[in-house]
């Protein structure tokens, strides 16, 4: 009689163990699939760097070389640094903010080839950019669009770019005068600027960022803040997997 009562209990416990095991395995599979989907989306978004910039830069450098301009060798070095970062270094999940700033400086230097006057960009960087890590290629679309939607003729300092780090919180802002193509702006059909940045921020920094857009009709300004940038790498991975 004791055996007859023990067998059903054993069967029930075995069934519960199998159900629990399946639930755990399904949860793990689901999290792995979600993580793979996030990583695939991030790779796709990072790949959407405007190729027209590269072609325009090569044309500008060709002109400098043809004219034997003294700025030609330096322009080639900036382009090499920019391409090295995009192809190799940006494959990491995060990079030192200081390296991302070097990338922006190279981009600004190459864009400056289009202008004969003094630097049209005022780039201000403050805070500890060495110990602060950030997702790579996060700001480039915002800077690209600042050039794209500005007037064809820019005066020195017309584009204002500021990067500041304070207690693990990063504040990035870019401001530009609005050109005659104001109807298209940054949200133009098929554009990859702000939509791209919004998607990456939602995937990488859920609940940790704010993105504010200001349009006065004459000035366009984007303000981005990201907090918690000094989290250890394993905590950031767990945080991304959770979401």
C-alpha cells in the first residue's frame, strides 16, 4: 500500500521537474534570441554611415593632391584614422569616449576641406573622457545632419558641438543654423539620422538617456544625455540582456 502511494508522488515530482526544466530552457533560449536580435539590429544601424561623405572626402583630397596643397598629407592621415576606427575599433561594444572624440575631430577636419574660411565648427570637450566608455559611432549621425541641414555657406563657429562628462553622465549637444532646405530637416523621408540614433539609444541605453530636439526656425539643436556610463562591463551586459 505504501508503494502504491509513493509511485504517484514520484511521477508527479518527475513531471514537475521536467516542466521546470523546459521552462528554464525556453527562458534561456528566448533571452539568447532576444540578445541576438539586438546585436543584429545594432550591427545594421552602425553600418548606416553615409557613404557620400567618403566619396566627397576622396574628391576633396584628390583636388588637394592635384594642386599639391600642403594640407593634403594631413587630410590623408585624418581619413586613414577615421576609416581605421570605423572598420576595426568600432566593432567593440563600447570604446573610450576619448577615442570617439578623436573620431569626431577627424570627421570635422575632413569636412573643413569644403570651407575656405576659419573652422566652421566649435568643438568643446570637458570632463573625464578617458575613463568614460560609450557605444561607438553614436554621435556621428547627429553631426552629419548638422552639416547637411545648415546653409551652404557657413561662417566660423556656426556649428556648436559640446561634449561634457560629469559623474558618469554624458551630455552631448550639437547646434546648427537652419538652411533653406528647412522643409526636409532631420526627419526627412528615408533619412537615417535621428531615427537611427533613437533606435540605437533604445537598444543600448533603455531608461538611461534623454534626447531633446529644439527648433526655433533659425537654429536647430539636439541635446542628448546618457547616465550610468561607469557601470562595470558585466553589469552593462546583464542590463542589456534584461531589456
